[in-house]
C-alpha cells in the first residue's frame, strides 16, 4: 500500500555551482520529474565538495525524507568525492563493484582504463548500480539515497532509468488562473478563498507581460473535487473584483 | 581589519521552485555577485513557504555563516510569510515600518494601498530597510540576514543596492585551462599537482563541444603567486600527456 504523501530532498554537490561558474540545471529537471510521479520535493541543498559537509547533509536528509537524490562528484578526478563520502555516511566501506568494472572494460579500449577511470567503479558496499547509457560510468543507490552524475544529460538519463522503481503518493493536481490584476489587488480575495480550502495549496506569482501587470494563481491539491471547488470559488471572487482573468490551459 | 575568509549562505524560499513550476534564477546571480566581492558562498538551500522550516533554516544558517541572503516570500499575499518567519527566528515582533509605509503611500494612488499591500511594510523590529527601486515595497536586513524579493529583477536591484555595505575577504582569483583530453586522461596529472598545491582549489569539469571531449580545469586561490605556480606546474604536466591544451582567456 502506498503512502499518501511521499517526500524527497535533492542535494546538488559541487563548488562550481556555489562559485557561480556553473548554473545548475538539475534541480528544475528533478523537481518537475518528481512532482509528475507524486513525490513532493520538500527541500534542495547546494553544498561544496567537502567530505564532512556531504556526510552530514546526506545523513540528515535520508532520515528526514523518503527519497534523497544527489547530483555531482562521481567522476574520475580528485575532487569527485561523493561516492566515498556517501559510503562514510552509511558507515560501510567503498568497494570496487565487479559489474561496474565490466561496464567500464567494455567501454574503454585497452590501455585507456586507467586508475582514475576505475575509481568510477567504486561504490559503497551494498549499493545497487544505476545505469548510465550516455557515458558508461554508473551511478548507484544505497538505502533511500540515489547518487547521480552532475552532467545534466547523464543525470537525466539516470533518473529516467530508475523512475519506474520510485513509489509516489497521490499525485498533486494543479490548476492555474491568470488574473490581469496586480498581486496586491487580488491578495485579499485569494486569502479569503484559501481560508475556506485548507487542503488546497494556493500560490500567487506576479508577472509583467505585454505591458500588463498580472498574477498567476496556482491551486494544487491531491483532492480533485476540492481543487475544482476552490477554482470555482476563486473565479467567483475574482469576478467580483471586476478585473479580467482566465484559466491557463497550457503548461508554464 | 577584514577577515581573510568571509562566508555566506543563500536561502531560496518558495514552493514554486520545489514543484518545478519556476526555474530559479537567483542563485546563479548571487553566487557570481558574492564571489566577485570576495565572499565565499558555502551553501544554498531551497525551502518551501513553511514557517517552521524558514525559522529553523534561518537560525541555523545565521549562526554558521557570516552573511545570509534569502529570496522570496515578501509579497502581499497570504503565502508570503518570510518577514513574519524571520521576525520569529530573531524572537522580535513584526512591526509596520513608518518609512516603508511612506514609500508605499508615495507609490500608490489613493484607495490602492489596501491592507494586503500594507503588509509589505511589515518588517521585524530593529530591521533596516533595503531599497526596491523596481516596485517600491522594500526588503530588509536584520543582523547578518538580508531578506530580498523573489522576482529576479527586484532581487538583483536590492543586491546591487546593498553590495557596497558587504565586507568581503581576500578575493578568490581564478585561472582556467582548457584541455582537449577526456577527464579520465588528465585525472592522475591533476591529482599530482593538487597534492603539491594545497592552497589552490582545483576543479575539473568535462565538456563535449565541436565534436571533441575535453576538460576545463579551474584553479582558484586567494594567493596570486601560488596560483600562477600551480598553473605552470599543471601546464607542464599536461604537456607531458601529449594532448592539446590552452588557457581560457574569456569568462565562462
């Protein structure tokens, strides 16, 4: 039997995101992908390639959330310390995984599979491999922690490969009303409707486009009936304000 | 006298980033801006609009880092709870700031400044206002915590406005060598050079462009002389591998 609420945390590991050298592209992909399968992403953290920080963060998050996904730090160079740190977080040794070695041997020509590349076959003892159809070197899962590469194309392929084994809760349904009124104008009406529908999460996002100020009102719930009732109630309240509004029928 | 190492943490507040509705654009801006003035961004967190989570995260981060920057949750709607949560984190009441009210009164026509908009003049007692030249409603600073809007254009203007009051440490200098060799080929040479230069942070970032695999090797340090020596040592090591490489002379 599945739980009604399943939670997740994403940990982005890499100095390059914190220094501004690299703009992260993985969080948005995972947020969208998890939401689509009924897993609520509750938190994300960006941390540096520092062993103590990785260990502390992984241990805290795996206790607190149903699933943890890390990206980054599993390549062949000295600054790739994620696999080793995750092994330490779980209190198990890092081992050279025979199947990972076989994958790498099949991929590299004789003489190319040096010690640095073989390091990518090291995973915490007891971990299951996560396939990397892009460049070979696998990720892994241990307990409720999935360890993915940081390169977006590889990370995405890894997530797509394991997605079917994730168990989501009731999917969050979402409806969006676009009101061509500033946020401060709709705020009171929105608050009043929110107070009547505690089980519907209502978010308000101002925009300025085609030279008009407006507000996207996003209503989310796992209860279809209440969601629809809330949209009806909000539409009525907005009509009372006299401004123009419409339901958004295309994705953001 | 300034400290040699000054640290910061960024807290992005908003359900919309975690649900995938919105792709965050603020982290990269702040990471780049802080690095440029000698402040090391050590961690970033994305958290939902949940009071207890905001309070816990703000209190933990303001203890641990020299500066904390939050984005999001200071608008006029019911889901904008950042100011209130930050007041609770500091154990002070939320007050209606007279100067913020004056700013809002000057901005809105008579009858437009409703209670929802006035909420944007509420800040923790003792906070200093942060100017918002884009849309009026200010951010604020309390202790070492800066609270900015989530809309990127407003957040950027707020940061640019307070930047001069931040005290950075020794700036991190950076040099990048682009090697047209796969990461696994350069890994051993890079590790050997890293071991000789502990005070130079060396990062390795694989790329694939113009149908060639390559690796960007980023060397960072606040010590110019050691940085230059490390670049020379790494160049010599790469030359020994026989592959092509060059120093990158333009920013990423």
